[in-house]
C-alpha cells in the first residue's frame, strides 16, 4: 500500500459497490470472501474501482480494520 493517497482512503468508506451480489454496499463493508472471489476469478476490475477494492482487501488481509473504523468516524 506504498504511496497510498488520502483520497483513496476516503473513497473506500464513501463509495458503494456498483454491481453484483453486494451492489449498494459501501466498499469497506464488503466481506473478505467476496474480495477473495475477485482474485480467484482473475483479479479486481480495472480502473479506480479495482484500486479501491484492492485497498480494502489489503487492509482486511493485514488485520488493519481499525483503519476502516477510524475512516468511518471521520467521513460518515
């Protein structure tokens, strides 16, 4: 997550999933199993959504959910 921009962190707690099983759910609230499903199917979508999903995945995989809790307090 080197070089992570602050606006990306804000967006993971304010952007909703635009499609699929979890359409409408805030990205940071997606279950890790769903993020792993993307990886198993060939990777995250291209573009900004892929960057956001990848960021959420890295945070959750590294046990850093406290970051998400703090971001939610700040931006929601």
